[in-house]
C-alpha cells in the first residue's frame, strides 16, 4: 500500500479495453474501452439494465462473485491487468474499494470497529492508538467525525441512513484504496444527505480516483468531471458504452444522438 | 387521469350532499347516515365475552343433565360462541368484520388447543415431581439403595456428561457442515447432501442407538457399555438438526454484508468467521439449544449404549453411565415393592430434566443477548 496520508496524492489510472461481461450465456456488457482518469470523478449514467452496475463491479472483480459470471478483455490498474491469471482478486479489492447502494454497516460492530473493519479483518497487526488514528482520519475524510466522535462504541445501525452511508465510505477509505467505486450511493438517501455525500465526493477526489454509478443526471452533472453514457439498443442486447467525455460536454454538446436524448430527458 | 379525478370529486360531492346514500359500506353496516361512511356499526366491547360466558353456562346446564364432560363442554362452547358471534357481527357490523371475528376465534382456539397439553404436562410433572424434590435427591446416588431414599446425582452427572460430549462434538461439525452447504457447496453435490441431511433428521432414535452400539462392538466386542457410545448416538441425532437450523440462519444474513466485506479486500474465510457468523450468532445459538433440548431427554438409544448404573461416573470412556431419562424410565417400568418411592423418584427425575432444559435455554438467551447483533 502506498502512502495516502498526505493531503493530496496521485491516485491510479484505470484503463479498460475491449471488456465483455457475461452472466452464464447472457452477454451483459459489450466491448467497453475507456480510460478512467486519476483523481477525477467519472460518472456512469444510463437507463436501468444497461450494465452500469455490472461494469462497475467488474472493476474490482466483485462481478465474479455471481455464479457463472465471467469477463473477457482487460482492466489495467496502474500498469497491471487485474484479470491476469496470477492476480489475486482479494488483493485487487484492497486497491479498489466499493460503496454500495444501500448502506450496509456490519451490524455486530460498533461505529469505530466498522471503520477499522478492513484493517482488523485483514489481520494487519495495528496498535490500538494507530487504529484510533486511522479511524479518526477516515471518519474526518467522510465528514462524519464531528457527528459520531462521542459515540464510537455505539452500533453502526444506530446512525441515520445518510450517516450510515458516510460510515460505509469511511470504512472503504480506511484501507486506503487507489480507486473508489460507488454504486448509486445516494439512491436510498434524502436530498440533504445526498448533498453531504456529493460534497464529500468532491473532497475525496484529491486522494482517490472515483467512479460513481448514478440514476440522477443532476448528480452526475454536479459531482463528476467525466461522464460515461451506457445504453442498450434493444432490450435483451448487451449494454455498451455510447460516449465518454467531459461532463459539461456530455450535458451541453454530446456527439451522439442517443446521449443527447437521454440527458435531455427525451428518452424512455 | 384527470377524468378519474373529476369523477372522484363528483362522487364525493354527491355522497356529501346525501343524494347517493346507497353506498356499500354504509348499507352493509346498517346505517342510514348519508355522510361519507367512516363510522360503522360495532358490537359492544363486552359482547364476545358475554356470549362466551352465557353459552358456556347454557352448555354446562345441558351437559349436567346428559352427563358432564369437560372436553365436550369446551369444544361445544367455543363452536357455539363462534357461530353466534359470527351471526351477530354479520348483522350489526357487516361481512368483513364478522369474518375477522370468526378468524380471530379460530386462531385463538387453535392456540389454546396447542397450549393445553403443554400446560397439563408441566402441571403434572411439577405436582408429582415435588414429592421427592429434596436435597437428598441431589446429594445421593442410588448406590446400595432399595426402597425409600436414594438420589439421582448419578443420573444428573450422566445426563450432563453425555449431552455435553454429544454437544461438543455435534455443534462444531454441524455448523461447519452448514457453512459448507450454504457458503461453498454448489450443484448436485450440495443438493444431494441437503437431501441426506433432511433424511437424517427423521432417523428413529433407536436406530441411532443401534448404529453407535454396532460401531463400538466392532472395536470392543459384544456387551460394551460406555458413556461416549451414548454421546455418539446422540450426535447422530443432533448433527442434522444443527445443520438445518444453522443453514437457515446463514441464509438470512444479507448478501450485502458479505459483499461489503469482500470489497474491503477481506478473504472469504475471514468474511465468514468475522462477519457472517457473528451476524447470525444468536440464531445459531438458539438452533443449537433446540438440538440439545431434543436429545437431552432421549431414552431408547441410551438404554442400549450407556446401560443402567447406580453409582456416579464422571468418565464417559470408562464403564456404564446412568442418565435422567433412562433412570425415570426404569424406576417407572420396573419398580420394587412398595412402588411409591420408585414412582416418586421417576417424577422427580423428570422434573429435574425439565429444569435443566429451562436453565440451558435461559443461559442460551443470555449468550445471544451478550454477543449477538445490537441495535441500540
């Protein structure tokens, strides 16, 4: 693990080339080639079922947890293909963290233990005060420290939904990944909590490369630097990447007609 | 959409103006009030109970002439009460509420019916067991005792040792087997194993006892009796119960927790040990407790594996061992003369067994509350 302790660090670039994703015989995503820029927020938009989440999960090999799922093509993280034969998926996931749609703090653990979970569960021998420092730094990083510093020993489920989601973000950044994947992190949250998470995303890109799947186009417009539009031509077809560009270009002057229809709301 | 809205507004106007009083709910409830019907007819709160008391008294009167019978009284009163309440509610409150009342009566009666034998059993065991429930019972064994006196210390020790050994063997095996089936197993092998686990839950306990006996006879020769043989027999009965209950508990752990753990770069085995098992801990403990309660009162398999013995024996690997169920059975089945002391000891042993199970459940609750999922 490299140093991510400094206030701003260079994160890693992800290069995806000719990625095809299958569930058994079902072809879910077809030949995606894109580069995810370091220290930037890349939003993935598109209608339901077009493979956004599937694509996101293939970036840290969570995808293959589903029985029968497989991938062709390559995902190059920092010069190494994460799908190369001798690569350990567990090591990939330590570099590429993930935040899920529904906040899922571990119910048996306190707030503090939830944040330290990644380090504890990986049995990295850390001293008590060192762990405390990481917990505080991660919670500060997730803008949650001030709200929970008095009750770190309470269960994580005692927090509100928005706080739980920030707790999950703190848990993900505590292991200091290079890339942070977010799968519709705000879809279960109210507007105020959503705003808090979006602000947080803006801060996090100083240290991490962020990919966020969202159904909310305003959110993509507000929070991201680059936007990728996924679409499927007909239902049953595999989803594919239609266009990737700077977010302002996508929302003001997209090259593709389908993108323009989607972002202007004339689609579906 | 807009048409439907205006339709609704129009109807509301009509109903409020009272020009359309034929509303279904109003009519069913027997009201002539023309407002939007929110208030319906209702039986008085004391109604059902009054009907029940009246019917019971009437049936008791009839039965006192024909010949009294408690069971018939209960059944006849409940059925009659149900019919009368349904008819009355149907007339006053309408069909929906009448059905609700009928179902309520049916469900409550089923509950009472299910509880009756349990309460009867608890009452019988307690009242008859108290006759010999004294200090001597716990401080003495049956060594050299004929007739009155004696105690069941040897049987308590035997029960705890045999059950303890069986539990120590079965719970880890059962939990690990369940983890295999739910977290690792796939395809036909998993289906086959699940099927055989289900079959194993239905094994008659005497067959488990014969299996253990046959197994040890192969090693030690005929006539062997050991505490650990009983434990093996009980394990055969216990493991499938633990597997099934643990598997159910693993199934209710949200997949999101496993994924959250994987996404932190935690390997699968650590995810299971540190996330999945703690989350389902309370359920696994109570499942294991139910399995213990199921086997602690077994008689048949222990009769042929641990034998009958009158002295205290702490060592399951050395000689015969008495236990509470076998003791109660023998005292009751083959009493001496006079038989009262034997019968009394049998009931006292049954009461002791009941109390041991209750204490174990209490301890399991404490463990679950201490180490399980906390929400506050």
